[in-house]
């Protein structure tokens, strides 16, 4: 940072944020919310000693148990200036080890950008970089979408019931209460219906180098959707997973993008879809956002990792969702066929593969997404612990309106005993 420039963090907090960055650079999965919790823990503890700092880091940054030795080595190196970095290198996969022999084919950020100027090829190089965005103006199509979504967005049935003239269950209490009122004669029965609320939406945005032409539109779309609906979660992924929801809740798009730009470290870098989805599923606080949600993945699906691992992660994610859609800019071409190994693997899992190029296509999809519920979920999503593709529990005797034993095979015996 240049002298005289404004610091985004207080001086005392900068070392703790820098330590989290060091962990990321050495292959540890550390999301932004964990860093915030770490610094809050430091403020609560004092801290009175370096031991307090260590246990605050262990509790909030949550290193895997098999990499505890590497975590301790990095902590000692950073805060105590004493460590054996060989422990760190031995505990890491070869492509992430801090000490490697010369002659590797990995590209540095500048070389990776130059090698992928067209943005049409995926990359496996982790090229952390900062990115600046031009000021975004108001888009008429997004404004129209925001006005329409109140009526067109997918909804789910709630558990609460409200009075309704055309309900599906008799409200016996209200009906009897009306019948015993003084002067009551013929009384219409009272009915109730289940309430409906807007369904949760989960957006997963691919910001790798092969998707750089669409990144601005995706962020603009995610911001408009977050402003239009009450429950929208947004994450970006390339080589790392970053939660963008908090910043996108700002009503000013330029303020939201101004917070996102320095927070995301993997702009236009490599493509590790399967690994990013596994990271999402491994954090319970994140994974619960997919339960019963409409999941929309905006990606070209050019996975540089193992397609089988990617398909496994997509299947787990789809099994949690209401419906799952994969929108790719490649589908805008009239001759598009999902022929890559990764897209072919997820074809029987996702409920829809559509066009993900341009704001108009994204708005058209979200306005018509309710129609996904007209068809059964994709057959390839079921399996494991999620055997019921509709994610609905069997109705109890109270919900079905019948007594608990009247429909059973021994109902008569029970009634005689009573």
C-alpha cells in the first residue's frame, strides 16, 4: 500500500487479516465471514497473550485436523517468526506447496491473463488478482424484472393457515363459533388455506477467466435479484468460494461492486467448479441456503478438475434444492450441445440447461422459473440420503383430515376395543 493512501482496516486489525490471507495462499479454505469472526474473537479476548490469538484462530478459521501441523507452523512463522516450512510443504498437495522445483508450467497472474485474452478457454492456474469495474448505470430490463417478480417468482407452501373463502380445509372452530352467535341462522362454513411465500434463490457465479465477458452482467443481475426478493444468496467461484450476499444488499449497485472487487481474490483465474461446490457444501451455514431453493449456476462448465467429482457435488446440491438450473453462455449458439465431459455428466442431474448470456436471457429465465415446478425433478438427482425427489414428508393424519387408525388394516379392532 502506498504511503498516504487510506487503509481499509484499523492498523491493529491488519496483522490478523494478513494471517488469514497467508492461510489462503497455502491452500486453507478460509471464507470472508470466518475472517470477520476471527477478528471479533480477538476483540472479545483482549487478547492477553499470543495463546489467546492462537486459539481464536483455531476456533474460527477451523483448519482441517489433518493439517493442524501446517497451521501451527504458519502461525509460528507469522506471529513468532519461527517455523519449519517443510512441515507446510509436506502437508499440501503438490500443486499448492509453497516450495516447488523450478521448471513448472504454472503461470503467474500476468502470464495467465495474457494466455487467455479471448476468455474462451478454461484455466487451471490460480491467478489471484484485483479488478476494477466501470460505473454501472440503470438497466431498463432489470427494472422491469424487479417489478414483475412479485407475481412471477416461484413460491412455496408454508405451514401456517389463513382464512379463505376457497380454502381446502374446514375451520371447525370458526364455523361452530359463528353458529352459536345470537340470532345466527344458516351460516356458511369457514375454510382455511396454506400460506405461500417466495422461494429462496441461490446464485452461484463463475468468475473464472473463461467467463470474464459475462461477469459484469452476472453481478448486475445478482444485485437486481437481491433487491427484488427477500431471500437471495449469492456466491462467486473460480478457484475459491466467496460469499457476495452482504455486499449485494446495498441498494446502490456501485457501492456493492466497490466492496466486492477487492474482496474476491480469484477474478479471471482458474476453474475448479467441483472443488468450489464441495467447499460450499462443507460449510453448514452456507449449505442450508440450498435447502428447498431454486439454485441457478451461471457457468460455462469448463471444469479443469475431475468431472466425476464435479458431478458428485452437483448431485448433492441438486438433491437439496427445489429445482436446479445451469445457465451457460455457450447455449446461446444455435448448434450448442452439452458435449464436454463435465456438462454431459450433469445433464441427467440438473432440471434445466439454458442460455446464460446477457441480462435479457437471465431475466427471461427467472421470470419463467415457476414453470420448472410443472415437471418432476430430474431423475439423476436422487440418491443417498435424499431418496424423495420432491422433498416432502408424508402427510400426517391431522394434515390429511382423517383419524390416525381409521385407514389402517386393523382399524376395526381398535374401534371395538374403544
